C-alpha cells in the first residue's frame, strides 16, 4: 500500500497546519484512494507551535490578560501539557500579526507581554518552558520579557529603561536581584524558527527589522543597540551572545534569554518533529508532502518545510514542497533536499483570493503531485 506523510506548516492567514494536512490528505485520496495518509500538522517555533505540541502530547490552554507589543491589554493564552510543560508562542502576546501596518514600530515594540505569560507559567510551577519565538513584532533582545520577570534594566543613573529595543543603547547594567523565582532554574527551551545570529547582515535588526516596520535608519539604530546589549550581557553574565546560532530569532529574544537566563536554543522544527514522532511516521513512507504560505530565501534558515526535507532525506524519503507563493529568486539549486516545489496557485490570483481558496487549491495541487509521483513510479518500474 502506498504510504504518504502530509506534514505541512500553517499557511498564515488561511489554513492551520492541521487544516493544511487535511487538505493534502484529501488531494492524495483523490489520486490514490487506497493510499495510507499520515496527517501531521507541524510548526517551526512560529505561531501555532503551542497548539501542535498540545495536540501531540495532550494538555489544555491557560488564558490571561497580557500586553501586546504596544503595551495594550489583550487576552492571550499558552498551552499547558500533561507533563507540566508550558508552551508559549511569542506571537500570541508579542506578535506582528497583532498590529496594523501603521502601528508597527520596531524601535519601541516590546516583548513584555510574553514575559507575563512566562511569569504565569512559573507561578503555576511549570516543570519546563518551551518558548516558540516566531512571528514577533519586536527587536528588543528579549528585554521586555526580562522586565516582566522582574529584572531591572538600568541606565548609568540607575533609572529603569523604557520598553523597546531602541532604549537598549542606554543600558548600563541588568539587575536580576528581583527576578521571578525559578526563572533561572526551570529549564527553558527556545524553539527557534531561524538560525540567524543576533548581529550582522543576517541578524535580528538588519534581516528582520524591515519586516517589523523599521526604516533603514531605525535598522542601524537597533543594530547598535543590540551590539551594546550584547556587550553588557557578556560583562554581567559571562555569556557571549553575539554569534550564538539562532540568537537573532524573534528580534534577539533567543540571545537575551540565552545570555541572562541560560535558556537552551533549539531548532524549533526539530523540537516539534521530535514531539510528533515524525521519524516514526516516515517508516514505510514512499513520499512526504510539506507546505507553507511562502517559500523564499528565509525558508533556508531552517523553517518548517526545510526541516522536514532535511529529516526525511536522512531516511531516503522524497519530499515535495507546496506553497502559496515561491519567491522569484528561489531555485531548485537552493533546496536540493526537495524532490520538487510547486505553487498552489495555478493562475494569477490576488492575495485575498489565494487566502480564501487556499484549501481547494492545496487539495488540487496535492492530487496532481501524487498522480505525477505514481506515473513516474510506474514508468520506472517498466524500464
């Protein structure tokens, strides 16, 4: 029997990872009614990581009021797994999707609300914290999280800094004497959705700042602020966060929590794939189909489909990637782990149309891929 694994990421704004997996399965069944399809919604540390892990491991959600990147009160939630692990998506309280375009300000956006969720989990005696850091609106090095946890970020006059990344240029020292109990003893795993460093051309400010509303001048201001923050963290905590792999994730949240709290940085996609027993699901599979909203050069930085392809290639299972859009500067040479890449849009569509029709579009292209795969397999058998 033909076995196919459907392991898509969410298609933001249109389908959750689980809805995308179901759509792929529908398309597969149209092409091969007797096929076994394993549906595995995945995540890579971005929005949806908490839900994927909750479904895989069992648990519930806790809701509370936390501030958004602009400091406004909103209801947010995090997952509480049956084993006492709290899984927090940065995007739920500090996400870019919470802001209108004209509200984005990378200079002042804060991760404080995520820190409030983390505080709540610690008060509930969480045994472990998993922090999915994708989709943030911030470039504050995790300063807001540290402030919510009780750390005092002080200038040279002993005054506390205001929230946001720009203020880090005036940081003199980090006082952790009032830090929340257990903040430095409970294991914290940062599920990083990219492998970018904190600083430089591929770092938190220069690569991702423009996506969060930063002008060219603001990008350089944030780069300098993060450089200064890194120097203070190394002096006060003995940890060099400048070049740690994935330190640039979520505007430097990964670097800040690594340096001050001793958090462990892990590729988010691998953490999730382990949780959903992805390798086991590949046993006996002839093909794996993954998907996400857009494939671009950032996808190379260990985003969900790339991680799926890397893991499947080690098991000699070919992987096909489906996407709402494929960037013009992406070629097959960039993604040698993929057997193929296909856009789900068969004709020019507006963004609104693509989002509205994402499910039938995904079903159709999945069906076409499987028919092509079966035809190729039959042709190979005849030669």
